[in-house]
C-alpha cells in the first residue's frame, strides 16, 4: 500500500525548510486584548438591537442613542467590520453619521480609512471615493493607510481591468504625497490583486520595484509572488523567489508549502511535489485539507490512481476528516483516470449521508461528460431533485457544452426547457462556449455522437 511517510522521496528538490528562522509576529499586550474583549462583549447586544430596529424600519440612531454613554470609537470600528461582513454597508454609513454627532468624536484618517476599506470590499467604489473627498474637504490629511484602503476599493471594482489601472495610479501618486509613501501592505495589496488577475508581468514588475526600495518583503509577499509564478507555470521564477525567501531567513508557513505543492503538481513535476510534502511533514507546520486535495487531483492527472488513493488513506490515518471538497477531488480524480464507476461509488456513498452539494453533483456530471457518457449525465441530472439537489448555472453550462459537443440535439433541447422552467437565463458566454464545443466536435472529433453501447458498458464498469 502506498504511504506518504514511507515512500523514498527523490532529492530533486532541496529541503531548506527545516533551518529557517520563524517570522511570527509578537503577541499584543494584555491590556489591549482586554480592551478588545470588552468592546466585543458590548457588540453583541448592540448588533441585535440594530437588527430589530431595521426590521421595524426605524432609524438606527434611535437604537444607538440607548448606548450613547458606553459606545466609543473602538465600538464603532467593530460595528463597521461586522455590518460590512453582512453586506449592510448602508448601516455603516448611518453608524458613521451618528458617530460624527457625538462629543467625543474627532475626525481622523483612521475612521475614514476603515470606512473606505469596508465600502471597497462591498464594491461600493463611488461611496469610497466620496468618503475620500469628504475627508480631504474637512482638512484631514491622507496617509498611507487611507491610500491603502483606496487601492483596496479599486481592486474590488466590478470592472477589474479599470480598477487595477486606477489602483496603480493611486500607487504612483503615493510617492509624491508627503506622509503617504507605500509600505509593505501597499505592495501586498497590489501584488495579490494582479496575481489573482493572472498578470504575472505586473507582479514581476511590482516585486522588482519592491526589491529596489528600502521595504523588506514579508512572508505574505513571497507567498503571493510565488503563487502568481506557479499558477502561470513559471517554475524557475518561483524557485528564484523561494531562494530569495530563504536568504531572508523567513520560515515558510502552510500557505508556502501548499502553493509549492500545487505548482509542481500542476506542472506534473511530481517528484518535486513529493519532496515538498516530505519537507512539510518534517516541519512544524501541519498539512491542511487543500494540501491533500491538490495532490489527489495532480496524481489523477498523471493517471496514478493508486498514489491518489494512497493520499486519501494517509490523510484519514493522520486524523483528518474528509469534507465535500475532498470527495469532489476523488470524484474528479477517478473521472480523469476513466474510472467512472468508482467515481459514482463515491457519489453514492456521500448521498447516503445526505452530504451531496450542487458542486458535488457538477463534479460527477463533469466526469460523465469528459468520458463521453452524456446519456448517463442526463439520467443523473434528472435524478438530482430526488436527492434534494437544485442545479445551478454551472450545472446547465457544463451539460449544454457537453451535449453540444456530442451533437446530442435532443438532450440540448430538453436541457433548455429545464432552464426555462427554472428561470435560468443563459448569458453570452454560455452560448459562446457551447459554440466552441460544437466547432471542436465538428472539426476534430471522430466520435461525434459519443461511445457505442459496448464502449459505454466497458467504461462504466472500468474494465
């Protein structure tokens, strides 16, 4: 039986991780923790009161006035955070207006920075810009934290390309404003945004700019840059950043290990992936479920089913409890390996425990489709409601694309009727992807109508 602990790992990837110094932040003073705890204790009753006031359609100020003797700046900051999490950004503004009327209120950049950040995360770019203008109009001098909040707002814009360009203009402006020089937080926000956009060239340029400055990268910086390179298949560049990280005596965290495992696995450099995992097991960090999920999928792409199964067994032996993503990884792995019946066994097993989510259904449908079994996919789709699963837009998209590619007009028409019944409105991309699948099927596929009955029975039986 394959075991991750006892497999002789190759020496292709060095194991420098064990000697790196820790870069963990120091703990906060006890007095600060006590103040935060007191503020959080008060927050519960206030939030419940605000929710009741909202249901009665009364102004929030009427409820806040009841706590006027105890509510202070730190409580309002926590309210901004909690209300922002719950998509109640308009209530944040109401709390802010109430806050401005209090005798203890002093306008400062910290309050505006917090609000701009909350508005930005909720995609309320105009409100964030309005707050920035108000802050300047009342004489508050912007500092680095305010510009960081403004950059955060821009990178959350619905128009990602335009938002990223505006965030870069803010970054460039910071260098010319006194007291607003970029710090490591600024670089980390921008690096992460461009990494998520898949713009490795901008990530590279920003990282070089950072190296030429007096600012020292932290563990988050290195992780973001390495992940950007890894996701773009730039393994040499990723390893170069890793070497720079080592020279700075920074200790890798679990994010570092996971991104390296994912990058090497995606490039099918499985020996290096295994070596990194071995280093992880010998470090002070512990694997997380995504560690195992990545290895399962990447072994599947290499058609190394036994090793993927070994990862799952090792994971459970180490005391980890599989979640729905674990099972979806196993389903996809079996599908890639053309072991359709084993994938269906996994689905049936979790269905007995009522743990099937729509993403799990989609994974199994994808397995049927990638193995040329559209009829079986249609049968499972029809039975989805019986096991309490409501298909989503992704379900319809993958099925319509598969049916079109297989030239199954009857199934495509039936699916469109289902979409009409469930009020699912396809977008332009939906039909463009289907058209692309149709063109591919017409030009390059010899088996347009799917496998024969004999082929289907063989695939489903995994013979």
